[in-house]
């Protein structure tokens, strides 16, 4: 395609957008709302995953060692644990440290006070922080732990892992449904906008077909119009979402109460995902505009 032809098609696309500015503005407004909901669903999912990850870090698997192990055997158990994978950190707690910690907690009503090292009933242990504490990962890791010689038993936060897994799955499932619905709605909105434009120019399209214009040449102005509508909506949605998210983060930070203040450090900063969201919005807007523009144009190209 020559440069002059492309310039003509681009100009026609802008002209269509201006001539149908009221409908285009309505379409852009609805698309902005749809994209903001999509962006909000993405941000919610990322924040939930981040908070769940922080909560998971607070839970640990405690491995109790058999009595009578030498220090070399204890060290070997630690090495074997490190080799399992999904292991973030391993901390060794000796019998003496375990006794001192329990005495400081004083949850035994003073029963442990005054015990000597020889009378210490508490076993040595390893406290293990996992990279991924979701249910399936936790079960597989514990199955591997059970196969290591020198480990008598272990305590694992199965209930917490189940809850965290359910939260992640629910957020992912609901978010995916919302995104799919909004994408379908967006395509229908752009298609209806282009439909009006195509209908008003159906005679012109008919004449262009009779004089030998190709389908691509006829379709391009409408495709450009649809892409422009999508890109404008993407830019507006991105800017509004950034401002709204930043304002919401500031409001939460100022409140400084309850679990909100605890969760603030684990929330995702918009700057960290700005490039990703902008790319998604731009691609989504241009893609929806392109798809919406070809849905109804095709019907009028059959002469």
C-alpha cells in the first residue's frame, strides 16, 4: 500500500471518528469503565496473591529430630532439607533453645522452670519456611520430609494452606470470569458503533465496490476508527485507574488502623505494574477495536 493511500485511509478513520463523535464518546466512556473494571480485577488479584504470600511466610513447617543424633547427623538432616526444593529458609533450634523459648512463653504454668539440660523433654528441631505454602506444594514437600532419616515427626499448617489455596483459586476464577464478560461486552460496544458508521455509508461502500476498490481498502478506515476508539479508552482508563489507585493507597496509609496498616507493606505499588497494565490496556483496546470493526463491515462487502 502506497503512503498516499495509507494517509487517505488514516484520515478517513479520524473523519469517521469525528462524524460519529457522540456515539464514539459513549463507546469510549463504556470502554473506559470496562477497562477500569478489568484493571481493578487484575490489581485485586495481584494484591490478594501478595497478601497471601506474606501470610504464607508467617506459617512454617516444624521438623522434630530423633533423640540421640550426633551434631554431624543433625547437620546432614539440615542439608537434606535444603535439597528438597520449595525451601526458602531453614533454622535449627537446639534442645536448649527450645526449652528457653518455652520457659519465656510460660504457657506450661511453670512446669518447665528449673529443668536441667538432662531433664529437658523438648526435642531439637528445624523450622522451615517454604517458598510456596499452597496446599499441593505443602503436601509434596512434607511427603519428601517424611523420607529423610533422623526426622521423628513434623507439624505442618495444612489448614492454613487450604485456606490460602482456596482464596487464590477463588480470586483467579472470579477474576477470569469478570475479564471474559467485560471483553465480550467491549467487543459488542465497538461493533455497534462501527455498525452505525457502516450503515450510514453503505451506499458509498457499494459504489466503491463497483469501481473496483478492494475489501481491505474499504475496511481500513473502519478498522482505524475502531482501533482509535480502543486506544483512547485505554489511555483514559489507565490514567484514571492510576490516579484512583494511588488515592486509595494514600487513604489506606493515612487510616493506619487494624489489619489495613499491617497489610500496607504487602500491597502492590502501581508503579511496579504500570508498564504491564499499560501494555495490556493498549493491546486490549487496539485488539477490541480491530475485532469490533470487522464484525459488521464484512456484511456490507458482499456485493
